[in-house]
C-alpha cells in the first residue's frame, strides 16, 4: 500500500461523519441573518436591522407598524416556533461534532501507539467548531444564524474536515519517517517496505475500529436529521402564511426549503 493510500484509509474511516452528511438532501437557505430568542425575532442584512418583532411590536426599517390582534398572534406564534426549532437544530450540530471528535480521538490514540507524533491533530476540533460557530451560534440564550446556502456550507465543512485531517496526518508522517530511519540505522530487522506494510495494516485496522464504533449510528443520525428537516419545512410553510397575514413582511422572505430529507448536509 502506498503512503497516500494509507492516509486515504484514515480519511475513509471518517466517512461515518461525512456519510451522515451526504446521504440525502434537504437544501435550505436563509436569505438574511437571523437573531431569535424567547422574546425577539430579528432579521438583519450586513448588520442593519430589517425588521424586529418584540413584545407585540413590529418595527420595519425603524418604523413601528400598525398591527391588529390576529397579526400580533401570528407573529408571536412564528417567533416562538422559530425559537423552539433552534435547540433541535443545534443538538444535531453538536452530535455531528461529537461523532467527528470521537473519530479523531481514535486516530490520535492509534498514531501515538505507533510512536507517531499526533500533536498536529490537537486543536483540530476546536478549529472545526469555530467554523461552525461562524455560521450558527448560541449567544446568551439567543441564537444567531448567518445568511447563506446551508448545503454549500455543508460541502465547505466536509472539505475543511478532510483537508485538516489529511494535513494533520501528513505532518505526522515526518515523525514516522524519522522513527523508521532510526530503526534502519540501528540495524533493526525488517525492510522499509515491510515496515510501511505494517503501518498500512494498522491504518486499516484503525478504519475498521472507527466503523465499529459508529455501527448503526449513521441510520439513527439520518433519521434524526430528516425529522429536523421536516420541522424546517413546516416553519417555511408557517412563514408563507405569516406573510399573507402581514404583507409588510413579504419582501423579507427568510426561508427557502427544497428536498424531502436532511442528512446534516451542513454539519
């Protein structure tokens, strides 16, 4: 097995995380930045407030809007539905990050047992989590979501995960080569090719171990993600109804949902 092939085995072992991210589609976009809490719903564009609903008062472009009782009720119900949706979504994000972290921990332990410096893997999950938090985050009891296509974000996240992992393992190869070189200089038995073959076998076992750790969880994760997608679809329908009741909001359509299922494409 070539060195690149051995690295590929480890990358393949992370597919539990990525497979759950790519199994099916629920493409949805936020047209504007969103801030939502138990009392506030606010849409922004480049830091400027487009509209804000709080305490039964709707402000659009800095102007208080006249609302009747039915409109206030519809806005309050929409704001609360949005707020209830965010924890379920964030739990899904957290689970995806947890799964990725477990895979990385396994890789790190295996590399260290082989005498390979795995320090480059340290902090990788922090970097990935920071990237996620730039898109969706919790802030003092409220939630903030940046506008954009979440399917595209998911593709970028998958790519970043693989690039970071490949970079970390490639850096660890230097430690491996130094170890093999020292053994050969000391007259340790076994050819370079044999030692690389042994290394490749360890990498394959590492991939199998990670697959066993997550056996059955991929299907559970996908089912969970599909449920979250359905909830977003219902929220999109609720927004359409709201814009009919409150015409002032029609130019601020926030959600666009396509597809029937979500396998965490953006996690």
